[in-house]
C-alpha cells in the first residue's frame, strides 16, 4: 500500500493543498491549486531525495531531487513547518527507496 504524508494547511499562495505519496513503485508530489486543478509530479523511489536550503532563520526551502529534476515541496507551509517535516520526508523517502512500505 501507499504511505501518504499530507502537507496541506491554509495558505495565501497559489498552492492550496499538497501531498507527498510514496510507495515502492514511485513517489508522487500532488498539488491542488485554488481553482481545484491537480498537478502530479512522479519520481523514482530509489533515486529520490529531499534537499534543504536555508539562508536565514525565516527562509527554509525543501526540494525533491531525482534524475536531474528539482521540485519545491511544502509551498503551503511556513519555514518553521518545513523544518519540522524535513526529517519525516527523509524517512518516508528512505522507506520507499528500500521498498519497506506496507
């Protein structure tokens, strides 16, 4: 089965909802904008990692990276919330990459 990590909170940005779904067959970044349009980015589970960048206390960015592609995640979250979910996303991707999802 797929393990889902919901990353949605109220937001003033165009991204209203965001989910990161992981399984042994793929990682999906799902976004639904304020108009209800859904966009899905798929990544291979073995090669996908999350990278964090911080230029200041109020700036913390997370990106999914795989096969030369980079996609920001947690756009609907504050910098502090992205810091909080970072280790959870790392564990989720590690499980998906090692095919230990149940």
